[in-house]
C-alpha cells in the first residue's frame, strides 16, 4: 500500500497536478471608454456591459483606471460618461487613479503631474462615495515612472504620502494598436475584417503571455503572479470572453491586483530611468544589467494591423 501511495504521489507531481497555480490580475486603463466620441450613448452602454459581463462570467476581480477628463468638465458630470463608471462600480469592480487627463510624466514637471493626480481624486470622490469605495491604486500613464532618478523618486514618495500603491504591469503589449485598427474597421462595417483582427489579437496575446512567462523564469527561476494591462475599448468589449478563455486555457486563475502584488517579485529593485514605458519584467532586467540577448524574441504586432491603425512601428 505504501508503495502504491508513493507511486501515485510521484505520478500526480510529475503530471503537473500539484504544480503551483498560475495567477494573473487583469487591469484595464483609460476608463470610461477609449474613443467614446465615435459611438452613441446606447452603444457605449452596450459595449461596457459586454466587457463587464465577460469579466463577471470568469470571476475576474478587475481594477479599472480612470481619467476623469471626459467625465467631469467645468464642475459638471457628463451623465453618459459617469453612468459608464457606475456600470463598473455596480458590478463590484474597483477603480484606480490614472490622472485627470493622461499627461506624459516625461514631458511635464512633478508639480504639474501631482496636480493632475489630485484633480482626478477630487473629481472621482463623489462617485466613489456613492458606492462606499476607496481608490488605493495608481497607474502611470504610458507606464512612465520618471525619466530621471530625481523625478522617479519624487513621484514614488508622493504616491506613498497619499497612500497609493503603484500598479505595475508585467504583460505589456500592443493591444492599443489592435484596438485602433478594430475601431477603424468598425467604421466600414467590414465584419469579416473585424473578426480577423479579433482572432489575430487573441493569438498575439497568447504569444505575449508565453514570452513573458519565459522572461519571468529567466529572472526569478519561476513564473510569477502576472499583471496584465489592457484598455476599455471596442476590441475588448467584443473579445473579452475569448481573451479570458485563452488565459484560463493556459492554466491561469484570475486574482485581484492586491493578491498579485503579494508575490515577492514585486519587491524587486527598479532603477530604470529612461523614457520608455515598458513591462516591469523589463525594468527589473535593465536594473540587473541584463544584456540585449535577454530581450530578444518578443512578439510583434502584425503589419496589416499596424497599417489599419496607422502606426509605423510598435
């Protein structure tokens, strides 16, 4: 009997059934909705509902990061835009601060950037109060933490003083290019091409997932808990079910941002002070002095998608 139990244990361990659960936190930027001006109010409500319904179906505890510039203008709320955010809160999702108007920290002063954070706080607070919610997370526009150590340190200290936790990203990607291409095709009503873009998007995101799993193993000797960045847009409204199914099919459980951040990898030192907005895995690799070979092999956006999006390069 003892030999049987030992053999069964070895089989289960080797088959991967005892392997550590893969985890990913989904974060969605640029709420209420990207390029909202090209859609009717009814369409925005429907697209947001499609996005949130898919997330709820997979029990994905998402944090959405808000820019209030489209919602709050001259002291007044836009009823359509504020109700899109109520859809998020009504479904139980959390909201985070993404600055008021999405400025690039590389191109503005610290004081200007801090004012943007506080302006967003003030605009969002009445809505958060309606749902007894707080806003503990901050996401850097363009993933720019500061292009000098002085700017990076000033912002990090400021965020701590306001009790924000920075929201890193490990699976960075060109989803925004696919989204721009998708919206351009919606204008032509070419459903076949829209479907092709959606399929290519899921394939690309799976390649990105596999790539960053490999980068994680190279840096830490294991696959860490990941944080994905995507956006509130038409592409994801139409394809969120497929995207989440792909992650689940690759063995991932959907966890909160708070749970993902308990992974000790997020305590790693970040001394990347260049102008690029990159994955935290890349930041940690630069900090460790990894050479050019470490970054080879990253999947790229298909040329036809970039052409539709009118983007020259990633």
